[in-house]
């Protein structure tokens, strides 16, 4: 395995981390499976593009406003919809996925779908750093290197936030034992609302970092959601360690698979790993959920 495969595997791994970290955070705190995660990813890209190309705002201001807006959308989804079905897992999935379908297919019906799912010709976010590194053993653009840095930055900031900030400690308490947190006066719905806001912001952050490598398209919403679920299922729902390890493993595995047999086998590899993990360890590699001990 040469250096280029290792570096691109790390890039793909950090891409999976950025896609999955918001979904994992929301589920870990509130046990809410936010199936609107991928749709919020696409919405962030479209809003950012609109701010840059229609409103003429500077790039970094457009990115910041887009992430803020998507964070507020996440809060609204919980406050007006998910709060009414919280505690009913099937209803939570149906409601959040219905929101995702409404957003993505609504964009498509308004003429933003294109023939191949693209939101339109020229709907592309510019790279944050438009440079390429060329050496004797590696050729890679700065945007991909930025993905690695962004992934490490998010993981570091989230660790500091959940270990040293008062709100982060309250979220950790809710994740560890909701009933005990309630006895200490922590408002469960408020924490779930905050978790949805942060998770949505993380989805938006992933969009503005990853989307410059391709087009803004409706199908990427479904792809991001399935990849986030795959990472979380393999690593263990609600486990940060599991999410990171599963994401890096999938990233390296898909890169090696692409180098050997082409990208057509990547989805087979991802979903094959899900099946194997569910057979061998239903709670995931580092899952905290109680495993089925007996069958009736």
C-alpha cells in the first residue's frame, strides 16, 4: 500500500467522520434518529450557494449564516415535530424521514433536481483553498487536506465542549443517564433541542467542507444519511469512539477497494460490513446498548 492510498484513505475516513458525527451526536444525547440529517446537509449547500451567487455575500459570511440557519431549522424540526413523537422510535424515524423527503423532493419539484439529481448547472461551491500539492509521491488538492484538518478540529472542539463547558456537561449527563439528569434538574426537551441544533450545525459544517469537491445535488442527501447510519451502526449507536474508528476504517477500506476493483464495489463493501457487524455484534463495535440475551 503506497503513501497516496494511505493519505486518500485518511481523507475518505475524515469525510465519513464529518458526515456521521452530527447524526451520532444527536442520537447519543437524546436517542433521536434524525433521518433529516442528509437533507439538512443539502440545504446548507444550497443556502451557501445562494448567499454567494445571488446575494453577493463574502464566502465566509455565507458559510457562517448557512450553518446558523440550518441549526435553527434543526431546532424547529424538534420543537414542532419530533417533540410530539419523542419516545416512540418508529414514529421518530417516520417523522424525521418525512421531513427529509419533503425537503429534498421539494427542491427537485421546484426545478432544482436536474436530470441526474443536480440542483442545476453550475451549482457548485468554490473550494476554500484553491491549490494543489504536487510531490514525487503524492498529488492532492488543499480542499482534501482541509477535510482532514476540519475533521480533527471538530473532534477536538466537541471533546472540549462536552468535558469543560457547562452546557456540554449537561448534554453528557443526559447521554449517560436521562433519568438521573432529570433528577438533577436538567430539562430533557431543552437538551434534545440543543442536541438537534448542534447536530444540524455539524451536518451543515460537513456540507461546506465536502461539497466543494463535487456538485450540490439532491441524491447526496440520501447518500450522506446512509453513510452516517452505516458508520454509526458499525461503530455502535451513540458511541463517539465507535463512530471515529468505524469512519476511518470504512474510509481506508473503500479507498483500497477503489484502487483494486473500482468504486462500483464501495456500497457493497459498506453494507456488507453492516450485515456482518449486525450478525456478530448487534450493538456495534463499541455500542452501549444492551444486547439481546435470549430469544422468546
